[in-house]
């Protein structure tokens, strides 16, 4: 245990040292919330990967590959498609962000729909949908502590230990603001995705040459996708990839990455350069999971197989490294989520009703972050039998933001009424359908609850756009917003003319 | 001077990404264990090639953005 926990402790110390050395006082809430758009592409790439891939992914992808087979590739495919979508929409979003000092995703909604209410609803959907991911993260840490203590820690103790570690870690995030998140993401990213990929490749080679396992020997059920006549339905694969791709940029913690960049180029470079690493890393995890399914120990407990295989291949040392890798990945994901939630609580929920100055904003954000951390931590100590369902539910919820976000960016006619009604009804529909049909919907040929809710949501959005068209003033304003992104250097006068309602300091 | 629009080569590549990943008949056909390609089940080959294809499109899009001066704006 000294080896395993010792390695973890070393890593934590390294992160803290890096954060302290990089500590800079934030001069404004914009600094605090988005690190004043000053980070270049390599930081951006690592930061993006670290926020995108949660630590639990080492367990989730391999576990699904070992038990469910090739469908586990869906994680990688939707993650890559999310980057493609970013390429298509980034420029306009980033430009609006720069011109209007937008800090969060709800800020964008407020600008586009000329109302703060959409911002509040968007913030609530984002924060609520994100809590199950935080719980998963904390529980993943629980698995980590249990595995590294060789079973000596009980499940609840392990979760509490993991939560405490994150709370202590949060102390630094809260002090540092977004700048701290991005810097520590760098270190965590190197450990998790570069170090992790090295371990993954090593384990694959061990399984291929040490055990002689072959992909061609896999059971046909493991290498077949659900098609016509399957239990989950022929549209299931498409539904989960589509939801993932569309939902990706709806996460507040991911979306805010667009605003931490110094230019559109950085964002796009981060996406393009991060993609090959995601390919090796996530693709490798699937292959690892498929090959490891031949091991009887793994077949018995597929979800914990990352730790099991590390221990079998390299004893406590490799188990420790495997733990560091999961910890590093978890930190980044939990960090980004909590950071974005705090900013939204201060900026978009409280700030919509009572304008806050910089100091008040920072305090409100810190309190918000603490509240979200404590609620998630408390929930993760409860025995929640259907945790994976909560995570799936969270995706069905978050993609409802895709309608006002993407249609709002690409289509001028959408209005506030459609956006609000669509999201509220869509989110409610997703919750109801998901509780009745936890996996996929039989009468919809395998489509998931979120996709059906999305169709309802979009229909309402388009319906309102057609039946309740913009007033002349609003139409001119929206035309102007879109026109700003056609010319390369918008005039200051044009920007001022479009300014939305008075902002906080 | 306005920037040249994204090259149609990249735009088409992006559309192909979406079709190959999402269009159900494609994965109904490619998502099975056979034929074995270089000793590897077809569905695994499908996903690996699909993912590599999408990665390629992103790198191509970045290169295209650089060459058409999409990053030269002073914002």
C-alpha cells in the first residue's frame, strides 16, 4: 500500500507545487472565470482533454468493452465528432464572446435571445445535469482507493477518502480560478493521457504476447453492433453517438473552453491536436478491454478491470501508476465541472437578479463551487444502485441545450419563447421518458429518451420561430449580431449598437 | 478583405464523417464480426478506420484554415 499510495501522494504534491508557483492574482472576474483568454494551444489541448475525458473513463470504456464489446468505441467516435462540430461553430461563438465580454454559456444565450431568463434556465440545466458526473467522479475515486488499498478500505470509506482528496484539491482551484484549472490540467493531462496511453499500449502488448490472446478469438456477440432485430434496437448506436456529439459542447465546463482561448486558432488547434491522442488513448482502452475480457478475473468484475489488469501485469507499482493516471484524469474533469458551475451560479443565476461587482462575483462563485462540491460529495456516499443510469440521464438532459445553442448560432429566426419553452419541456420529457425507458425505447427502434425529447424540443423551437416571429427591432438586432461575424473587423460602433441590457461590473 | 470560405474538400470530408458514423445501414453492415481483415474482426476495423478518418478531417480542416488565412484577423 505504501507503493500505491506513495505514488499518488507524490503526484498530488507535484500538482500543488505547480499551482503555487503559477499563482497570479486575478484582476477581474473575467480573469477568474476564463483566465482572460490568454492560454496558447498546447495548454488548451491538454486542458481540453483533461476536462473532456473523466477519470472514470479508464473504468467505463474498458468495462463496457469487456462486457458489451465493440459498442464501447462509441465514446471515441462521439468525442471526435464533437470536435468536428466545434470546427463548424467556434468562430462565431468566440467572436461574440470577445466582442461582448461573454463569460459563460448562459451569457451567450442572453446575448442571442435578448433575455436573461434563458441564461438562468440554461445554467440550471447545465448544473443539474452535471451533478451525476461529479458523483461518478467521486465514486470512481472510491474504486481507486479501494483497489489501491487492496480491498482493505470499505466502499464508503473509500468514497469519503476520495471526496476529501477532491475537497482539499478544490481549495487550490477556488484560490486559483480558471487559470489554475488550465495550468494543473497540463500536468494532469500529461500524466493521464500521455502516461496513460503508454500504460495502455504496454498492457495490450502484455495481453497479446504474454498471454497470446487474439482479437479474432473474441465471441461474435462482443464484436457485433446492435442491428435490426436486436434487443436494444437498430437505432441505438446512432442515438448514443448522436447524443454524445451534440451534447459535448452543451456542457458548461466544456463550452467555457471556447472562452479561455486567446484566439479561435487556439481552440481549433487544441481540438485538432488533441484528436490523435484521443484516438490512441480511447481506441487503446477499447482494444485493451476486448483483449482483457479473456481473463477470468476480468470477466467476473469488468468495471474494475483497469486496476485488476494493472495489478496482474505489474504488481503494486503498476497499480499505483494506474491509480495516478485515473486520479489525474478525475481531477481535471471534476475541477472544470465545479469551476464552471461556480461561475454560472454567480454570473447567471445570482447575477441575473442582483448585479454583482468583481469581488462579490468571486465570493459568490466560491460559495457556489463549495455548495456543488458538498452536495455531490454527500450524494456519492449514498448507495445509489443505478449510477450509470444517472449518467445516461444527465446526457439526455444536457443535450436539450443543443437546440437553443446550435440553432441559435446557425439560424436567425429562433426566439426566446421557443428557446425557453423548448428547453423546459424537452428537459421534463427527457426525465419522464428516461425513468420509464432506462436504456432505449422499443417503440422508437432503439432511440434514447434524450433524442425523442430533443425532437419535441426542436419542434417547439421551430414552431415558435414561425408562429411568433421577431419584432422588427429584434430582427434587426439579430441580423446585426450575425453580420458582425461576417466582417473580419467589426466596428466599435456596430458592437455598441447591439449591446444587450446593462451588464454587471 | 473577407476570408475565403472553408475549402469544399474539407466540408465534404466533414459531411462524410457524419454519414459514416451515424447512418444506421452503414454500421448494420460493417458492425459484425466478419469478414476478418488482417485477422481482425470487421467491426473493430470499421471503428478504427472511422476514427482515423475523422481525425484526418480535423487535421485537414486545421491546415485549410491556416492556408486560407482564417487566423490572420486582428481579433
